[in-house]
């Protein structure tokens, strides 16, 4: 089931939370809507689901206008951040819920599916419990499960109705880092098995890069860029995309920037520490280091303007370089960028001078 968003607009009061959005999601693709809080990504997801109505524009499912279609007619599965499981129901009954509440009869042409026989429901729920590897917990209740297990139940419940589209709103946001990493890998494998067109909202860049076929970066109600994870990371279309997808050092018209009309950006892992000066280097003083796990972040103070520059190396590489160059706090060395991304200097904000 393909999804098309055409010139979609949504306001809350005078604030445009979705500002003339256009997006095409091919059938079977797993797409991440990535952006900070307030960027419009959840509102866009809710309009695709039919939980919100746009002020103007259209949402098409497989070429057919579904902008004002009822949620049930869209055949979407929705997974929320906080599971939304029924505490008084067993895991089995939670997953079966979407099938049991279907009407015994439906109006012809309404698009509403009828309730399947009980034997079919039990078989379907059993298959889903196997799929999410929770068949041994069928008779438990949500409060008896871990957060990761509850989220897998929520996903199984969404899949029970055989949705044409699966929508996930920050599905792993309430989980700790270790469980989140395990679940997103599991979601990727599950998607590769089922090939349901899926859209998930996240503000976690690593999550989007690891899980999605394509990333849609949103900011202030607009789509800044869309593309494959490597494409968006390696070839950012705007300074916002570059800065949102990882740490970056900025140089305003100095050092790596050839003119005052440009700002240059260099990621911490794209800088080399060298002993000797060159045409493409600048002088710095070692300020401090911080090692977390396998990586070390080294902070340098620039000699020309006093600003700080971060360099990131593996712990092993840093220890070798530190010993080779006899580096310690206060040591003077030089930095050479291996890759520089440049954008035009944004115009000055007149209000900033007031």
C-alpha cells in the first residue's frame, strides 16, 4: 500500500505545524519521520492515520483519496509510545481485541471488515504470539511483562487486523537504551519478513539510521530532506540536517571556511591531529579529553579566536596518538579536516540587533 501526501497543511491556531508537505512512500517501505519536538512529525503521522484532519491538502492510499476516510476504512495499525494495552485483559485478549470488536456484518462497500470466526481469531493470535516470540506469555497480564515485552504485544495487536499500513509513534521512546536497541533491530527483521508499508516517528537519529529504508527529516513543519540514511548523512541538503544528524564543528569565515560568506562544518570524527602546520591546518591547544566506552572525545581550543573544537577517535587510536606526540592538557598541535561541508552564511536576523 503506497502513501502519498499532497500539499498537506495543518494549523494549531496561528502555528503551521505542517506547512505544505509533499511526500510519497512506496509500498513495502519502512520510513522514519525524524525531527525535534514540534517539527510536525507526529501530526503528519496522525493525519496519515486519520486521527487528525488537515486544513487543506490530501492523503492518498494506493492512489485513492483517503483524506476524510474514517480510521477503520484506512486499514492502518497504530502503535503508540506508551503501549496503550488493556490492563484487565490477558496478552492473548489484547492481541485479539481488534478482531473481536469488528461487526458481525458490515455495510457493503464501506471498507469495514467483519469479525472472523472464533477459530480463526485464535489461530491468528497464536501465530502473532509466535512471531513476536511471546507465546509463553499468552495468559499473563500487561503489568506482569517488561517494557520491551509490552511493546512487542502492542505491535502484535496492531498487526492482528492485517493492516495495509503500520504507523508507529515514538514506539521505543519509553524504553531504556539497551532494550530500545534490541527492539529496533527486531523491528527491522520483522519488517523484512512482512513487508508492510510502515512509517515511524522518532527524534533519535541513530534509531532512524539503523532501522529505516528512508529518512524524512522535518523541522518547523517542513520537510528539510528525504533520502536513504547514508545519503542524508553524507550529503545533507541544509545546515539543519547536518547538525541534527550528529555533532559538528562550525567555522564562520575562518580556518576551514574560505570566505566570510560561508560557514564550514566538520564532524568530530573527520578531523586529524597532526604535529606540523600546513596550508589546510590550524593551531590548537589541548583542553581536555573524555573517554566513554570505546571512543574518546578530545576538546581543543583554537589559537586564532579562542573557540573550541571537538575531535573524536577510538580509544585505541587516541592512546597511540597521545603517546606518539606526547600530548597532555596544554599541548599545542594542529588539526586537519579530511572532509568539509560548506553552506552560505545565513542572513543576519535584524531582531537580534535590537
